């Protein structure tokens, strides 16, 4: 049995807590190989401009949440700044092909980090009612994983002499902010999270046929299943079938890409 | 639990009805395969061989140290598992056939598991039963899709299970006979989780190995589904081991009762690994 699935419980509380503490170490242990591979192999020589079309077009005055590795994005109002249209070209003009995809991927991961951080802050402030402990753990752990994903893609950009992306996806950010403003409980937060995770997972899935570098495909494909796992647990929390499904809740054997950006 | 059972039964029924819809992306991919499938037959045997050697080492290490089941007693997989697949053909065809062989093994394993009283019988948790039923059906769809893609490239359909894993599964299932319900359920969950993880890791790797874009898309559409199966099984395993089977429930209020750490058990790694991926040719048609 693979080491990451072989666990023995002696009791529900202490053993579960111990495993959670191990997660952080595992994240770093497992993330490095994929990221290092990408760092050594990815080059920005592609002509392709995947994700640079309508989905990533930004309008002047879009609100971008600025986040970065090591920071803890807070609620939208405290952690965002309004960028001018000149600031907002996205992906940055110097990024082409796989590097442009990397920039978009970072922006999606940043948005997820922002959303989970905002959710945790709202929960701490008592704005979401009673928050089950498992939900808080979920949000904390998932936020950290999304930060690692963002770091991995940013490392790719940096290794190619490009600046890291520290903004959230400009197309989706206004909608997410508006939706988040309507969230009043854990159920609403989980539903918003499912949307973000689904967009991320489907985008990575679509990238497998669009990225040119094998290392980039490898990195993208190593992240997609993790986002899908986040989705499964979110559905479980909501009392729904814990897997990909139609809007009416019918399980799907093949994940679609209709929500990819 | 009654509500869960009814809801899941409805979902299963809908799932069967909508199987054709679910397969639409695959059919689209297969259409593309038909158009492009014969354009290139440049699979590199040397690349396949190197990949095979590399991953045979990793997988052998993974499975040889595996205590797939902690439980004792059980039935033996027969029929479909009696004759295993083996290797050789072009790379995209090989990896598609290998994928089909993994799916075939998963279907056979879930089918056998559902004959056990604590998985498919009256003493079973209805959520676990329905999960096994839905998941078995999904694996059958995956096998069909992989085989259709292989045939579109001029290969044969793989109708047998992966030969490397059959002995392991047989041994594990054979040990289930005298197990208690909890032990048996844990054994089945552990075995299923191992197979799901191998499938997920294999398909993650296959998105890089596959030459045809349509094949990459097919593997990408399935890898996350298998990873979700792993997540669910991780959660179920944890709750069974914690002596809290009542929390294996799809009632909306269940989340409030879950221990804090349960919120992170379903996704142990930030990046999905591939060290347990099946070698590309392992399940190919001989």
C-alpha cells in the first residue's frame, strides 16, 4: 500500500489530529518533485496563448485582490486594491504559451487562497454561524494546498525570469467577491468553494491537451486530482453525493470541462 | 440512513439513465481519435521500455510492502480474474489497454465486494453500498471508453484485469471470509482505495505519456474521478477505524459531528503522486 494511504487509527481524536499535523510536512515533501521538474523543463517559448482569450480578458477598474506566498489574505475589503486598467493587463504581456497558462493558474490559486482566507476570517468573526470543526480544518488545509499550487506555478515563472503573479484572477474576482458578500453560513461558503474548486479542476483538466511542455502537463495533472478531492469532501459536507455530478446531483463518470476558464 | 439510501438509489438510477450523457465527452474524444488515430504510429518502444522499468520498480516496492487488508476471511475473485492480461503494442494503445485492465479489475473487485454482507447486504452501511454500486458502474464506463479509444487506434479491447494486481487482489479477498463486519468492511475499503489510487496515479502519468491529445483528454477526465473515489474511501476508512460508522452518512447535519481532523483526511497531498502508477504496458493485450 502506498505510504500516503496507510494509516492506522487507535482512536478518533488523537490519531486524527496527529495525521492532520503530518499533512503540512507531506505537502512540502510531495510538492517539490513536481515543481522541481517543472522548474527545470518549462520554458516560455510556446506561441500558444491558452487562457488569454475572453475568459481572461480584464476590464478597466476590475478589483484584484493582491496576495502572495506567506501572506494571509483577509476579507475582501481589507486585502484588495483597485487597479487601473493599465495595471490590469492579464496575463502580463511578456508571458506567452505555457508561461501565460502558469500565470492564469496562479491567479486561480490566489483566488482560492483569498476565498478560503476570507471564509476563515468570517467564521472567526462569527459571521457564518456555527462552523463545524471539520469544516474549519478543511478550509485551513485546503487554503495551504492552494498556496502551494500557486507557489509551484510562480516558481516556474521565476525560473524563466518572469515576475510572480500575486493577483487573483481578474475575470472571476468581482463575481467571487459579490458572491462571498452574500454568504451567511457554512453551506453558502461550501457552495462557493465548490464553484471555485470546479473551475480550477476543470481548467487544469483542459490544460492537459493545451500545454506544450511535458513538465507543465505533469504539474497541472498533479494538481487537478487534488482539486477534485477538495470537491468530493465539500459535497460530503453538504450531504450530497461526494463526487463529480450534474447540476441535479447525478454522479458523473467523466469530469467535464465546461467550467474551465 | 434511510434517507441516504433512497436518495442514493435515485442517484444511481439517474446515473444509469444518464450514462450516455456522461459518455458524451468521451465520444467526442473518440470521434477525434477516429480522425487522427491512424495519422501517427510513432510510438517509441524505447520510451515505453524505460517507463516500464522505472515504474515496475516503484510499483513492486509499493505492492510488495502492502498489507492491503488487515482483515481475515473472504471470497475469491474468479472468472474475470482467472486469466490476466499481459503486454505489448504501441504506446498509446498500450496505455489505454493497461488502463482498461485496471478498470476491469476494479469492476470485478467491487462486484465481489457487493456480494459480501457488510458491503452489499442487509448489514451494510447503505452509503457504502451505493457508493460501491455507483463506483463500479463508473469503472465499467471507464473501461468501455479506454477500450473504444484503443480500438479506434487499431488495437484490441482489453477485457482482462491487470495481471500484476490480480494475485494481490485475490489474496486480499480470500482473506475476508471469517472477518467481522467492521474488519471486513475495512479490508474491502483498503483494497478498493489501493486500486483507486493506482488508477488515479496511472492516469495522471498517462496525461503526459499519451501522444494523442484526445487520449490525454480522456485520461484527464477520469483521473480526478478516481482521486475522488480515493478521498471518499479515505474518509470512510478513517470513520470506520475511529469507531464512528454512523458518521458515514449523507445527512446534511453529519458535518457538525465530524471530528476536526476529518476535514483534511481526504486529500493527504497537495500534489498527486505517480509513484504507484502502473507501467504503461503492464495490462496491454498480448
